[in-house]
C-alpha cells in the first residue's frame, strides 16, 4: 500500500469558488454567499457579524468576522 497522492502542505494559491463543493464557508478572506458562492469584495465594510442579503442571488445569510489575534516578540537591550 502506497500513498500515491502528494498533498502540498502549504499552498499559496488563492481559493476559487469552483473548488468548493458545498456552500458553507469558514476561514475565507471575504464574505462568501453560502447559497451561490458569490464572493463579496467589500467584506471589510460590513459589521463584525450580522445578516445580509447576497448581491447576486438575493438570499439572506448570516456572517461573522473571525479576528485572529497573534503576537510577535523580540528581544530588546535592557
Ligand atoms: Zn448568493
């Protein structure tokens, strides 16, 4: 038994709507309509979370902005 498929660990290529099998979206950089897959280009103008109608299919959906906080540190001379 061998593993014939190689999965690249880190792929920098942007994700496309076509790759998505089902329209539930998490961790996307823009708001994606869970009905039709439409990608909002102005997600940053939206509230942190709420409800919106899709521009494309006009169906309502809920969205939530995930804010991931990370920290960097480096030494400074005392
Ligand atoms: Zn839509």
